C-alpha cells in the first residue's frame, strides 16, 4: 500500500498591503472613509498648532539659568523665570539655610516611590514603609528632636501638595475600606454610623470641609485646645477622600459572589479572616482603576487648600506670577504647573495599570 | 457514645420570609453512612444540607452535629464547620490564589500549621484527587472537573469527619462528571460519612446506603437503593424516577 508523505506548505510573507507600516496605517488611520477624514483633520490641526508650540517652548525659548543675561528680544518662553523661582515653587518659604532637610525628605520619598514601582522590596515591607516613613519625614521637615523648628506657615509649594496627598492617600484608603465594610455590616449601629458618615461627607464640597476645618472648628473647640491649621486641613482631606473611597470599595465588595464567603465559612474560617483573606483581596482587585482615579483626584484637590491660606504648588505658582520683578510670565508658570501635575498624575495611573496587570487571574 | 449518630436532625423547619422551605425534617446519619438526597429542584435538598453546617439558619427543630447542637447562641460554629467539609455546585475556589494556596489557607490560619507542613499535606490530598501536577496554577486555568476535584481536596484539608456535597456534578460537562464521581466513590470506600445531593442515579445506586427523596420541603421517601429504585413506595417518587431514568 502506498503511503503519501505529507509536506507542510512553505510559510509565505503576508500580502504587501496588510503588513508593516502600510498595513498599520490602513488598519488604524484609514480603515474607513470617516476614519480617514478624521485622520486628515487631526493631521491638519497638529500641522497648524504643533510647530508654533515647539518653537515657543523650545527653539525660541530662553534657557539661561540665571537672570543676568536674559535678553528680552526673544519671542519664545523664558524658562529662566522657572529656574529662578524653582526653590519657592518646590518648597515654599522654607528657610534657605535649612534646605537640606526637605531635599533629603524628597530623596527618601523618591527612593520609596522607585522601590514601589520596581518592586525592589517585598510587598509587606513596602506597605510598612509607606505607613511609617511619613512620621520621621515629618520631623525632618518640621524640626524637633534636636532639629530647629520650622514654622508650618513657611511650608509650601510642591512639598506641601505631595505631603498632603501622600498622607491623605495612606490614611484614606484604610479608613475608606473600614467605612465600606461598616456599611455592609450586620450590626445596625455600625451600619447606620457608616452610612451617616459617608453620606454627610459626600454631600458637602471639599472647599466647605476645608473651610469648616480651618475657620469654624477653632470657634467650637475649647480655647486651650489648639490643633494647628495644617493638621486640620489634612484631616479634612482624609475624611473627604475616605468617604469616596468607601463607595468605590463597596462597589467591589458587592461584585464578590456570595459563594466565596460561603466556601470560606464552610472551612471554619472566622468572619474577619474570610473578609481579610478572601473577600477584600478580590474586591480591591476589581476597583483598582477607580481607586487610582480617587488618588489622582485627591492629589489635584490639594490645590484647594489655597482658600484657607496655605500656599501649595499651585498657590506658589500664582504668587510667583505676581512678583513685581517678574511680571508677565504667566504662560511659562502655568505650563510648568500643568506639566508637573500631569507627570505625577500620569505616573500614578501607569502604576495602577501595572498592579492590574500583575494581579490578573 | 460510640453508637450516637454523627448528625441528628429533629423536626426541622425553615422559612425564607413567609415561604416554608423545610417541613418537619427528621434524619439521622450514622458514622460511615452514605446518604444520597434527590428530588426536583426547589424541593429543599440544598437548603437542608446547608443547614447542617449552619450556612443557612433554621427557625424550628434541632440539629446536632457530632453531639453539638446548632443554635443561634452557638459559640464555636467554626469548630463544627471544621468537622464538616462542604463541596459546592459552582466549586467556589478562591480565584486569586493558586490551587495550593486554596488548600493551605484554612490549615495555616486555623490550625496554625507551618507553611511547609501544610503544603506537604495539601500535595498528598491533591495526589489523592489526581491533580498534583496543577498545584501551582490558578483555578481559572483549570477545567470544571479539575476545579471540582480541587474543591474536594480543599474541603478535605481540615480532616473533616463528615462531607456534604451540594450537587457536585451538575455544573460540569458530561465527560467530566465521571472523574469527579470517581473521587467521591473513593472517599466512600475509605469510610467517610457523607451526604450528597445529586441527580446521578447510577452513582446513587452504586454507593449510597440510603436514598432520600424530597419534594416540597418534605422527606417523601427514604429507603435502601435496591428498594428505592425497584419498589418506590409513593406515586411521587415513581413519577420522579420515571422522568429521570429514561
């Protein structure tokens, strides 16, 4: 009997028009008439706007670090303004001779960020570091324990914004989770109190909370009880953010099938262990995108502290623009401000995406 | 004490709001007995076995599990649940943990076993359900039959004295039913006390000591398999069997 021998057909390259650059263009930019039209409109728009923007920001711009040789005949941006104001924008009115302290704090904090993003340490150590490092960093900036005190009214700039945001995030996530669990509790009192807290805080704009914390609270508190302004504002931010995070987390908790709890119960696990080991990890995984969204929002919301007299990054930008020696640099100031906010917020959302990818199952 | 039943249920009644799900259930299960509960859907079979480890609470009557009565005031429900393993229709493995982590969770947290020791035990159990090669996969990567076998191994991790199966094969493709039933049969041969809610009549005929037929929240008929299939006492049982057997 004859057996036919099977030889696989040779692999051929794909047709010219469906591969490489041309294939990509066809699939993505010109897949239909409408798509093609939009592509052309977008190209025309960029053609008109991009070159002037680049020439203003880069080519025609002044890049000298010191104001000495600033020539006024350039048509582009004058970044010298940013360089000159840089210290104030970052640190506010923090005394110049003590500047090593906030710089060291930024370095510590930056290292921790890098260690978190690149997972250089175990998760458990990272969480502990985030929980406990803010305290020594606070003393480093504030003084005390041998270091000369720096009054908090002198703090400001990006240092104040990131400080408020980091402490806000670290505290409001656990408080938010507790509120969310409380809202689903079977104990009526706990449940009612959680709902009341969440709904009261969510019903009020952040500005109002900050105003209450800063202006009204001292009126109601006894005379000798003196909580400083910054702390009150920080507590206001934490409360506001945790109410929103509670609702985000509650959404995640509701997405968990009751069978999960029953299965864990049937193994004999105590109910707090069931929540901690089985329900919460899954619920939090579901809500990473909106949780990161809340953190980004919190960071941007810190710019509202200007209404209670604290000069955060945006506040310092505004103040610098009004410096009589440096009038007329609004565009540079706000472009720089937007860029810094964007870089930080974009990094946060990219980090969020990376945790999502890591926790797929 | 040696002859006292593992499970003793007396005049059990349960309501969901106004709906009377379980009516005057009396049942006692001896050590090593294998009970199969069958009946049309909505007859209260699942509710009954879920009452035995108090995932559902009852309103009237009493349930004793290995001498402990299940009451609203019970202090140590988790000790009872440790002795009663349960396998669910939809497996309900924890999707965010590997197969091995699913198995060691309860021993590590409840018995405070060292991780290494718990893993060793888990591997023996996985071997017993013939799935040891999948130990480091996530549950989502396994087939339904494999997941259900893992769920059985997870329930066995706490060395339960009683196993409850709530329709363990009804969410499975037909070709996977056998691999799961084989594991349960093996357990039956090893002398485990168990109650199994199932529609697999061939399995019931082979392994059960007693078959219980429920309808409308009541136990209609209770008999040895040989009698149950050949001489059903009630017309309702007869009708059910004629529908399910051909």
